């Protein structure tokens, strides 16, 4: 096989189900350092990220309101046991007790303050750039100055305070880097983790919790022979790794009992999407929540397409599986993916012998809530209001075109890029919805070249249609990322609030975002000076 991935792109071979590249994947000289031996799939145990639980119930009845996190470079055995495999330097968020990329737990109505210190090496050891960062809590309706605005950077040695209101409903959020022009490489280096918001609806629902509720952070990566991460963005189009990591472990195996489990699936890849399914029909899967929290009704599915930054919470029921059954979570054909030997494998569940020892919290409710008409004003009251939005309520429709500019090779939204926003001193906006207004936005991707997972900051939306057809069953919940497939136009409806100010909208193929498919909109009127200025409202300081 001596086609480079660039050739594959040129010849239109990508996405062909028949095409698998061997382990020694690439003829390009730049890739001679890549691993020639891969860890064996399903040979390492599943692990959960560490937790930091700030809720009252976990802290003697008093909720913790302040957290200090540090971004550091650490060296860890990602590929396998130290001594047998080389180790990998990663950039990660470290908690006060050394927790690496911890899952942070909070209750609805529990605001917190998080100090993020940038203690990374001053320059990236491979790319040589100044290692500025910006922390975005994806899924949080934060004020503009706490939203991880790309140009609101934390330079090496600096600290920034972020305030998170946590007034939304139960949902799976994630925090990840958003530093301007560095996002893809910083996130690829490891700066990504989950954040769980809990509420009464979740508690009352009887769905699995605790040991039966686990994050599945799925990402791909390429490794060099010395264990370092290799970066190859295929001429600023995509990064396609040949190793799939789940919570940082290559293709893990997880022992399960004959009962239901809740998994919070996050696609944390730079460019790869998945079409997830289970290999054994005796294991059943329901989608119960999307990016913005619970769906009105759980949806049973046999497969589920997930683009970058999307979160789908599923319940998998292993009750009908026999002793020792092996159930694979795998991916299928997705247009524009580059598949290597094992990139359609994700992880394995191994079913224990005998009945489950604990069948508490083993429910799937028929319904979480009924969608309802939103209350006037710009407040946020819950996913039921998001799911009650209709096209008829919209005061305005806007269409945004996501395109590759063949002239200068950049990715654009309506012909513009983040550089245009920077050049305007952050004043330029592509939309100015009034606070509390309801609008329909149409995301148009007329090219067959790439799909674009479009993320709108601040709000949750409801997907109305995809190329005029009804959304997929698994998308029938509140969303903040819309998978805008090749040749697709996706229509969404949203209400703008609860905050006013400037927020980003961008493609979550992070290579596209960095080059430069990102713009901003402003909720409410222009204010100058703006107390919630996304850069000057709460700048980082030297510490
Ligand atoms: Cu894109």
C-alpha cells in the first residue's frame, strides 16, 4: 500500500468500507517514526477517570464552591505497562490531589469557581509554539468572560478564574482547551475531561448511578516509536489516529453484570466520527440523553452516529446476555473517516457468570418529561423548554454556510474566519439575536468533502430537520452540537439566553476550527465598555 492519505483524499477513496490500511500505514517520509506494533485490542482493563465530587452529599452536607486546577505535562503509560511499552507525555488538567483529567461532579443550582493555572512547558515540546490555553466548559451557559473564548488566553505561568453557574439541568458536559489556533493540538495532547451536572429529575428517574454510570471518552491518536503523540493533520483537513482510546486506555475490556448500565459517551476525537453499535443483539441500547441533557423519551437504537464533541448518554442492558458473553462496542462505516486495522473497534464488555449482585437503580423510564412551550424572557428553565421550541415560534431564520475556501485553503463560515473577528477587535459578529428571542438557524454544508459538527456556545437547540427530513431518533433531545454531514443542511431552533454578549460558533473538527472555521454571534445590544467582555471581563493574571 503506497497511497498516502492525501492521495486517498484526492482519489476519493475515503469512506469506502472496503478500504483498510495496514498497520504500517503511511508511505510518507514524515511518518517513518510511527509505531509499527500496536497494543492488542481488548487486552487492557477499562478504567474510569478519577472524580472530584463537589456536591453537598459528598462533602458532609456542605457543597464545595471553589476548585483549583493546574494544567501540566505528565508522562504516562498510555500504550501499555511501563517497561513493556514506551510512555507518553500528555498535557492534562490536574486536580488538587493529583487527579488527572478528573470528572467533576456538581448539583444543579450549585455555582462554582474554578481557578485554572497554566503550568505547561512554556513552549510545546514538538510544535514549538507558546503554550497558551483557554478553558471551555462545553455545555455550560457561562458568562462570556468565563466561556473559554478562544482569544481569552492563559499564557504559561498565568492563572484565570472561571465561574460556572450550573443552573441548567442534569447533563454531561466536558471541559477542554479552546486556545486560539492551538485548540486541536492542545486537546490532542490531552486537555479534555468530563463534568457532570446532577439534578432531581435524574435522581427520581431510577436510572443507573454510581458504579453503573461511567464516562466513555472516546478518542483516536497516532504514536511515534518513542511514545510521543504524532501530529499529522493532512493539510489542515483532519487528524486520523490508528489507536482508539477509551478513557485513555487502548480498546479496553470492561467486566459487566447482567443488568443495565449508563454510559456517557463523548467523542473527543479531533476529526474522527463513529457509527456505534453493539455486536450482540441480546444486549440492548437506549439513548436517554443528548448534549443538553435528558430527552423527553428514551429511544431504543441499534446504531448511533456521533461526531466530535457530541455527547450521547446511553443505557446498555446486558440482562439478556449469557454467562461470559463478549459484547463489542464497535463503529461502522462513516463517510470521510480513514479506517486503519483496528479503528472500527472501540471496547469490549465481558458479561459475568450468574445473576447480577445488585439490581438497584436499574430503570429506564418511559418518559423523562413532556416538552412544553417556553416561558417568555431569556431565562433557562430546563430541557423541556428547549424541546418545546418550534419553527413557528421563531422571529427570524438565518442561514450559515460552512465551506472550504479553495483560494487560501481555509475553512469558513459565510466566507469569514476567526481572523476577521480578531481584525475587528472582536466586534464583528455574524448574528445578533435579541435576548430571549427564538430563531431558526440553518447550517449548510454543500460540499461532499467533509462533515462539520457545528457547535453553538451558550444555548441548547432542538434539531428540526436534516435535509428536510426528520432528525434521527437519537437526536430527539437538547443539543449543542449539530452533525452537519456531507451535503447536508441542518435546521435547528433555539432561544437566546440566559446571558447576553459575544459567544463563539464553530466547527468541532478542531483542525477546521483552528484554520479558521469559527465566528461569533452577540446576544443583545452592543455594549461599550462591556462588563462581560469575553477577553477583558476576567483576564488571566501572572501567578
Ligand atoms: Cu469542519
